[in-house]
């Protein structure tokens, strides 16, 4: 794979504000259409476009979008 700027799973989970396990679950269950990529070391690698898709999905959950299949956020 060419040397492309990307993010690790840990960086993505921090930027999105959810656990790494949640990111993986969203991808594995096809909630977010992200093609799994690995860097030269074999670790998952995310592009800026991938990050934006994940942030958008979280924003939809927080907005109560019923197409996310996620429970609505609990009131604080």
C-alpha cells in the first residue's frame, strides 16, 4: 500500500469519541461502509474519509436517527 496519511484504530476511536471495540463493531456489522485496510505493519488503517463516515454515524446516533439501529441517547 502506498504511503498514505491515515489514522490508527486508537486515533480514530479517540477522534470519534467511542471505544475501539465500538468502531470495529460498526464496521463488522456494516453499520458504516468502511473498507478494512491494513498498513505495512498489519494494523488497521483509516483514511480521512473513513474517519468522516464514522463521525457522521455517531452524529446520526446522537440525533436519534432511527436508521442507525442504535438506542437513542439517554438524557443527562
